[in-house]
């Protein structure tokens, strides 16, 4: 496995996502002054519908696509492409219809004040989300990472400009935020895909082959209710017990915490095809390199969420209006939960590769039950803080269960003892700095905090990958000597 290629490709995608997220945060000073917290609350609820029905529509078939594409012994790549292009279009339309109906029923029952146009945006977002997922999967499989990078940047620029334009000139409410769903359609237009003719082209795949392909990813459908409950039910409980205003503030904190998902997503997008290719080619298989790469990936996720936990409050302070400053309190706990979710992602793909996806429904079922119980107990007592802790606990349970089963089937795993030390150092550093009130010397405190963060990250990298750190130090010394 070419470790450098994996991280360089991931770096390109991360760069694109950083640009997109930066545009989103640069729009904060504008949008948070034009829109009320209630608008963020309604948009947050609507996007949970988009997310859950995208997962339902995908039904794990994006994972099947990645696995079967390189399985040349059983499938032809052109047939796999054609089948999943048709699947994306028709499954997207079906899921969009269900999502729009579900949203209208929910709004009617809960008496939520929302524009009737939101349902249309939910449907557009679901279709675009499903089709763009397969377009991005195909681009990754054929190695078009540079094109993906610029496509993602273009989608972010256009969606951000659309949100601001709608808020300023048409609808200063949740519709302005919902226009961001056009980003998935920009991806569909700019990345290579099939044509209308592809939809009706006869495939040489037999019924048995189709059944085998679908069966690979179908158990992942269980992640749909599980992911919705863990990632979204916290907002539903906050809306029920604290109201749309508090939900809007909580959603802004969640938005900052979710910055780390750009790293998770980029690494997943590169890691999955790379592992799939190696597992189907024994001549390339190197368990030691796979374990090292996975260890570095987990370290990078921990470092990313460490920085978000440490500096998330500063992002809110500098970019959001005064009525959203309370969002900073939720960021550290939410970041930790999302870190656990990211680690779970890199273990869970092993189930697909080893044909053990039947374990996934049980794992998600337990985590889902923990989430519901935690929200039911904590949110009425602690409000949005209880929701943040509920999400963190649920993702931790999910990661621990996945790790427990993955180590029985996967031929490699990360260096957990060292990663445990890294996590402990990151948590201790965050606890120390977050307990300090630096109101009177903010900029000096920010400089000290940044210096310590850089030092801690360097030390943990040396612990995780001493050989790589040594090479980096030697190169830096040589550069300084010149």
C-alpha cells in the first residue's frame, strides 16, 4: 500500500472541504445577522430528513459498488457502473418522494412554523445526495481526486453564494439555509457519470450477480435508523424540551464541531477504495502497512477534533453574532463524539470487505438504544448539554462495539495502546485550557494555547510514528541548514 498516495489524495479532498467549510464560516457574520435562531433550528430539522433518507436510498450500495468494482473475477466494471448508475437515479427519486411526505407529516403533527417550500428542498437534497454519492464513488475508483477537489470547491462556492443571496433578497428564513442542497447537484454536473442511454442499456449481469452485489451492502441499511437516532435525535429532543431558539444555538455549535468530518470524509473516500483494491490483489497485500496507515488515520482524526475542541469557542467568538455565543459550550463534547464516530468508520468498512456485514444491525441497534435512553434521561434535566453528552456516549458505544467485533475478523488493526495515550493527552490539554478564564488577556492566551497545541500534536505524532517523525525532523533541519 502506498501510504503517501493515500494521505496526499486525502489532503487534496481535505483542502477542498476546508475551503468549503471556510466559506460556510465566513458567511456566519452575514447569515447569523440576517436570520433568527429559529431559522437555523428548522433548517437543522429538515437536513436530518435529507440525511436519513439519503442513507435509506443508498441502502449500503455505495459500499457494494466500491467492493465489486475491483472484483474482476466475478464482475465486469462496465456492468457494475451501469447497474449502480441506474440504481442511483431510481432509488434517489423514490427516497425523495418518501422524504417529502415524511417532512410534511412531521411538520403538520408538530405544528412547526416552516415554509411549505422546505419539503421541495428536502426532496431535491435527497436525490442530489444519492446521485452525487455514486458520482464521487466512481471518481474515487478511477482516481480523479484532483477533479473531485475542484468540483467540491465549486459546489461550496455556489451553495454559499446562493444562501447569502436568498437571505438578502428573497427569503430571510430557513429557505436561505436550505438552498445549500444545490451543492450536491453541482457535483453531479461536474463529475463524470452515465447518460440517459445508460439508464436503459441492457446489462449482462445475471440475477444471481445482482443479488450478490446488493446483499453485500444491504445490511448497512440498518445504519439508517441508527445514524438518524444518534446524529439527529439529540436535536429532536432539544426541540421538544427547550424549543427552536435553543436548538438553533445548539445547531451552530454542532456545525463547528462537524468541521472535523471534512477530514473523516476525505480519509474515508481514499481509504475505502485503497483497501478494497489491496484485498482483491494478494500480491499487493501488506498487513503491517495497513495497520500503520489505520493508526495514522486514527491519530489524525484525534488531532483534528482536539484542535476543534480547543479553538471552537474562538471560532464562535470571532464569526458568530452575540446571540449565538452560547454555542461554544457544546463544542468539546460534540467533537469528542464525532471523533469516536470517525474511528468507527475506519473499523466498520472491514466488515464489508470480510463479508461480515450481518453484524452491523446488532451493533447499531445497541448504540441506537443507548442514544434514545441517554437523550430521554439527560435532555429534560440538562437541556442541550444533555443532548451533547448523549451523542458522545452513543458514538463511544458504537466505536467500542465495532472494535470488539472487528478485531475477531480483520487481519490487522490500529495500535490501540498508543492511540489511547494520545487521546488521554489531548483530553487533558483541553480540560486545562477550557477551565481557564482568559477574558482579560485573550490574545496572549490564544498564542499560548496555539503553541502548546502544536507541541502536543508533535509529541503525539512522534509517539505514533517515530520513523516518520524522524524523517520529517531531518528534512526540516536540512532545510534550515541551507
